[in-house]
């Protein structure tokens, strides 16, 4: 494998961070001079992370608490070649990319490239996917295709959020946080045995609030604020030592304001309106009402038939509803308003058969998914409105509108098996396979009209339909076989090497924004994405478990990439959307994670990821026929370099408790936002510095943490829009990551 080293080298990046004495939070706990074992379930069975032939970064509850992690987007700082960010124009929708693979467009009907799981239940939609961290046991980031065990839409990897299990003992934890921008969070979690050794009930509730980082300058509403109420409840019944029944339910209610963006160019329609001095301020004039609701329930039944055989049933149901507004021009001019609604539900059922013996391990099962994703949005263009649409003096408020609405019904069936055979103590072979049948039916509607307020799809009234651009129902079915093969060799008790091949696919579908009048092929939908990844890795521990070094290098063949291309129509009244299977690409890269326990008090943690992702063929229609434009395209949300380096200091204060200090720096090189074009919203390379000081009482009942994030107040974009010529001018908008914040957290554990 030949890696492109024309960019800043790994040694230069690490050397610059070391020179600055960067330190970061770790994914291990520290104890008396050696590293503790990290247990993960990446292969759907409990194993040490050092025994798993998969690139995994894991974070336990102790690490998350000591570093003040608020939500899963902060984990991108530590996991190499990983992007976990809040999507453009939203507060809690997740944009996830791993090793160049993901999904930039959160519209209903589109599938992610990185799977999100909460207690083994798949989250099909990215809305409410920016999971807040509370009452959690562990979070795992799995890099590379996970198609055999986790199915479709995990071709980049998977994020596993594991909530705290019930122990059968009475527990109560109260956590309170105050901080910058009037942050005021409170979380209460606990559990209680109702019937000893038989029934235990647990629950948690979190109220998470913060004022805005900026404001909407026209009405004074907060911008980038946070107003979330979330909770979970679980009941575990253990009729015998071999049988476990677990009921769980959760909800999230996000009432944060709609998010206003920052213009990167001066408006031509409102030339006297300046670009605000803060990127968190906005002249957007659209209603800031916004609500995202997500809830779910699950039942897990596990029966340990004997020491070798375990049967498991996992049943899950989720639903979500979003009502939001986006102002695409972010000026006081009443144009480019996009109110939107999303509605989705899903049902999943998985039956597992697991077998283990001294030299053989099998995880196999049947999986079923059924879901509906629907929604609607208006594009209201005030520049084309008319006060007297019918010429009768009625002065009806006639908004020129391009309305889009539709739904996608999906049924998916899968059969899988994943087996590891230990040929001898040193050599193991793992073979896996999954067969998936994916069926979709879509209804898509798009029209140009005049509406009284909003269109009828969003609660208004259609006054005059100027033209129907799209109105069709279509369906398609895809079948895919996803194999995996790996060979592991244990050079010593503490050094494991592996080579692997894995195949995965992301489901095909239909473009909900498709304009069939301008692009007739949209009714045929688009095909799945396909990846084939080859990986070589090393898991090792040295010096009596005081140094841990894990590394991986990979090469991915990437076919039929799904890319959303949006351009303004020739008259500037709307945009034309097209989802194209953009051809071929390759992704190659390497990852390194190092943890060193230098003494009982000091530990050093470093990680680095390098990705070289290039399109090799992108065929589009040119004036003289098909043309290959791959030289001009680049991967979105995929920086060449991600690095992270840390020192952790721990000291025992005897009867005064313990003290833990972390100081961290995370670097990301320049990042492109849109594959098909370089734009002003692309983000240059930047570093984020964090620091934490946490005190724990000697009885471990109390802990107090002071956490500082983005201490240098770095300004960096995490998304944007780049509409050229829409609404009679360019609309180029940026959305930004959090500014500098400081918080004080107090925990009490009974």
C-alpha cells in the first residue's frame, strides 16, 4: 500500500503537539502503574479490546465523567479518522463519517453510512442522534465495515452507546452542572431492587439547558441555545440464573431554538445589512420555533441454555418527530425560508444463537427491520411573492413556494453468522457472512405554487398550483451478500496481529427532493453503495501492561458512492436536487493509538489517523456528452489528518480523596464540506484545547469537576450551505462548533 505523504507528515503533527505539551482524555482507567483491561462487545460478545481483530476505540463511564464529555460529538477528538458532528442548521441531528464513509444529508429516506446503536437497537434516522452522555456504561467506536454482524449502513463503521446495566443493588446518583452561557444541567439516576434477586427497576432523567452562544439580531431570540429533557427507564427480571428479561424505554424532547447560520458573503438584496461580528449571531428572520422528539422501547430476553449455548431475542421500536425552520439566506429579507417536518418510526427484531467452546465461538442470527420515514418542507421565496395574486384587491399574502413531500417504507431481512475458530493458541481464523434483502417503496411529490403562509403539506393553504414537478410512487429491492474473513496471529501473550477483508453495502433509495420535470431519471432511484476493505492491524501491550500500542492500516475500494448534488434552477426560484451514484473511489489510511502509564501518577495518550480518499471516476453529463469530473471532486467531512495527544495526572490525597488532571489537544486538518465543489464553507485545519480537574472523595460518594473546552476559543465550521444563484443571489452559510466554555460539575453517589 502506498500512502500519499504530500501533506503534513505524521511525525510533524505529533512533534508539534508534543512541543506544545498537549494532553488528552483517555479511553482507559489508571491504577497503580498498569493499564486496566478494556472490555467491548464489538463482535456481539464480551472480549478484551486487545483480542478483537477490529479497530475499536472505547470509552467507559469513568473516562467520560472525568473529562466532562457532554455528547457523543466530542468523541471525534479521540477516535482516529472519525467525524461526529451536529448537522448543519440543526441542534441534535448527527453527521457521522468514519474513514471517509458517511452521509452528509440528513433528509428523510436517506441512509447513514455509520450505524448508531443504543443497547444493540439500531437508530435508523440521524435526528436526535447527537446523544447526550448520561447514565452510560460505555461507548464504542468501531472503524471499518461492520456488515456481517451489524448489517447494511455500517460501511464506515458503527457507534455503540451502551447504557448502564442494573446491578440489583440500591443506587442513586445526582449530578448538577453550571457553566458558561448560563449552562444548568441536572441528571438524576438510580436503581432499586423491587424483589430481591428477581426484579430490579432503574431510571434516569436529565434536564440540559444553556443560553445561546449568540442571538437572532432582529428579535433577540437565542441562537445556539440548548433546551433538552431526556430520560430512560429499565426493568430487569431474572427468574433464574440462566434467564434475563430486560424492558427498557427512553425519550428525548429537544426544544432548542432553530439555528441561525452565519453568512460568508455580503447579501446583494440587503446590502446595508452587515455581516454580524460574531458567527453565532444572525439576521435570520424566520420563526425560531423548533422541536425534536424521539422515543423508543425494547425487550431483550437472554437465556443461557448451558455453558456453551445462549439464545437471545432483541425487540425494539422507535419513533421520532421533528418540526423545524431554516433560513437559508440569514438576512432580514423574507426569502429562502424553509420550514420542515419529519416523521419516522421503526420496528426491529433480532434472534441470536451464540455458541462458545474452548476453541470455537459463533454469533449468528436472524434480523428484521420495518420502518417509515416521511416529511415535507417548503422553500418560500419572498422575492417572488405577490400581495394581490388574483387581481381582485383581496391582498392575500401569496408566498411563492416550492414544496417537497413524501415518504419511504422499508422492509429489510437478514441472516448472518460470524464464527471464530482457534486453530491453536496462536492462530485463529474468523469467517462471517450476512445475506440481506432490502425492499423500499417511495412516494415523492414536488410542486411550484403560491400558498397562503405555508403549503398545505405544512398546515397552510395552497392558493394556486403553478406546476407539479414530481409526483410518483416507485419501489425497488436489493439483495446483498456481505462476507468477512480475518486471520489473527498471537506473536506473544500480549501481541496480536491480524489481517482482514470485509464487504459491506449502504442501501439504495429514492431522492425525496428529486425534480422529475428537470431530471426524469430521478423516478428510478439510486443504487446501493458498495465497499470492500482490506485491513492489517496490531494489538499489543508492553512492559508488563504499562504501554499499549494499537495500529491499523487499510485500503477500501468504494463503488457507486451516493452523492447529493444541488444546484439552483436557471430562474433562481428553487434548487434542483439529484442523488447520483458518483462512480468509483478508493480510501487508504492508517491509525495509531498509544497509551503509556509512565508512573503511578502520569500517563501519556496519543492517537493519529491518516486518510487519503480520492474519487477515481465520476461521470456526469457535459455539453458534449458524458464527462469524468473526478479530478475536481473531494471527500466530504474527511480531513487527511486527525491527531490527539494527552497527559493525565493522578494523585492520591489520602483522607482528602483523589485528584485527576487532564489537559488535551485535538487536531483536524482542512475539511471539505461538499464533494462536488470547493467552497467558502470548507474548514481549514484547527486544534481544540481542553482541560479538566476532577476531585473524588475518599469514600467515592462525592466528585467535583472543573472542565474547560476549546480554551483558545477557536472558531471552526462544522457544516454549511453553498447555494449559488438561489433567490436572486448566492446563499453561502456556515454553522460553527462550540466556542470556549467552562463548567463546574458536582456529583453525589449514594
